[in-house]
């Protein structure tokens, strides 16, 4: 929404109310332009233009409705492109706070996906993992507050709080709302993590590029060097980007000497080429990308692809080839605005286009593999206070189905009693909290219909280095 369109809609509701119900925003805007041009030509003072009338109208609206000032200026920045944004003082403080490396939250990495902020990664040993939150869960409410359409910063601000306090988050999963109450804990700000797979292949995931991500990756590479590991699966899927300098520094660990990326600004004197000085690259790379690999992560991916030091596997990337800078202004407010664009090592403009991987591979789903879970014996009927294999089997399944939060073990606790009662009530069974044979069968029936993701992209990357799919899990 821009100033003129906002004003056009407001004024047309007065002058053209009988037609407003049927008019489109563009039609309303054109109509207002015609009216104000006509008025300017008729007005007694021939120095007054239609632009003067627009300006006067905006001032008048703000005088009468001062709370609209921020909305108008936000709309002005939003009209520029998808990335420019104005922040109030409170929003800017929130933005800076969210850049902090240590917060007290539930242990998830989130990203804006359409109308919902969505869980992209569930961090190991965090409250979310212990509760049963899953990748792809969409955040619907936080402590009862509807957050549909809210920004990542807003949702994170609601989720993050004081250490040890509780937060209740409602997620949307497969069309069903699931609510978890979790205790906030320390969430470390690491943005890179690795593991070593069979065959001396390292799996390195970078979730975003903070100011210290390059230092984190450097430490990981030192450890891999000690183990003499040179084959790396670099996972940049769902990485929204971040600091360009951090991505450039990481690229210099992998990419042979030459240009990493070129930046172009409005003023030519600001243009810059970023170089790698690496003479003998020692790592072989298979890079995983998808449609959410964006911005700084595309800089790194393109440099690896263009230099031939590795291959890209997955899906075409997002295509964000522009650069934003943040400017703090009066009263603590700030704005982020697009000031430049970048070109890849080989001079490609990927903005709005994305990077095509060397191997275009899609992940798929399949019915859940029941062999990975404990089995019901359909004989014993445990209840509160009993230890049983059936109890562990129920906890595993009900946790994934969103009914149970807590540790998966053999002990039948009160939390499982409540979870079974809820499941029974929702599935037409008598809700008395006993894990009877009918309930075991119903849980198994519902559970086996679930879909699980088959990570064909990771399987292919591992296969690129000679690994076998059954050795991944």
C-alpha cells in the first residue's frame, strides 16, 4: 500500500461510497487521480498541482489520525520492494535483540512462510524437541495470542522470555491444531553444526549467517582437518541468509582464488569485488539447496558452483540477489532499504531467478516406517503407575501425533493418562485413560497413516561420496 492508494481508498469512501463495494484498488486509485487532476485545473490558485493536494491530504489525515503515521511510512517502504522495511523504536529494539546469540526460548529456528511463521529446524535437546514439535509446524498462537500474518520478529518476541518461565504455543500440523506448553531454556546461538557420517563424510549444516557464523565454521573445519576429513555435505536448505561478510568469509575457506561475489550500488565508487586467495582447495563439496535457500546463502552456493569446487543438489534457490542496509534515525526508529545488488562469481544476476542446481532432486514422502518404533503386544493393558513396553510404544506414537509431551520411557505417568484420554475422546473411544487393546489398535491405525519425509537430496549427496542410504539413519 502506498500513500496515494491509501488516501484514494479513504477519500473514495466519502465521495464514491455507492461504487466502492464493486471497485478494485487500482480503479479507485485511477478515479482519485482523475478527481484531483480535475480539481487542480479548476482551483483558483493555478500554482496548486494535484501532487500538492495529495500532500495536503496526507498531512490532514496524519493530523486527524496521528497513529496512522507509522502505518503510512511502513507502506511507503513496502511499496519499494519486498525487502525494504521501516521499524518503530520498539520494533528496532526487537530486531537487534533477535540478533543476539543467546536467548531464552524453546529451541527452534523459524522463518516466514506465507501466512504463518513456520518451524524450519528443531534444535537438539531444546524444549521444543522434548515436547514433540516438528519441522514444518506452523505457529498459530503464542500464549493465546493469534499470530497469523505476524512477522518472525513479532512471533519470536512472544516466544522468547525469562529463563525458566513457561510459554504455550499452538501449532498447525496437517490441518490439526496442537498445543504444547514448554519451559523456556537457554538457546545457544550456534548457527552451524556438523556430524561425521560413515565413510568419513562430514555433514555440515548452516542455518543462517550471523556475524559469527564464519568463526563457527572455521572451528568446525579445524576439527575436520584433525580427522583428515575432506568430503563435506554442506546443507544450506531453508537458510534465509544474513550477513554478507560472513558468507564471503566462509566461501574463502572452500573456493579457489578469484572472485567470490561482486556488489553493485547506486554510486559506482561503492562497487566492490570480494576475492578468495585460496590456492589449493582441500575440500570436496556436495551442497544441498532448496527454494528457501536465499540471499547470503545463495552467494556461498553460487561461488561453490561457479568455481567447480562442488556440486549443488536439490531445488532451484529463492533468487534474492539484492543487498539491504540498516539505518538508524531519530527517536530510535530505523529503516532497512535495498541499496545494491550482487552478481555471482561468473557474473550472473540471480535476482528473481534463483540458482539452478546441478542435480534437480525433490524430496518425497512415504508412509511412516513402523519398524523404527516399539511395538504393541495387544495383550497387556497398562494404566497409571505401571511399567510396560506398551507404554513406551504409546508415548512414541502419541508424541508424534501431538498428544503427549515429555520423555519417552516405560513408565505410565499422569501426562500419558491425560494424552490417552484426549486421544480416546477424539477418536470415538471411552475416555478413561487406560491403554486397553482397542486404544492400542486405534493408535496404531492412526499412526501408520502418517507420512514421513524421505530426504532424497541428502541421500543423493551422501551417495555422491559413495555412502549408502541405509547408513544415514
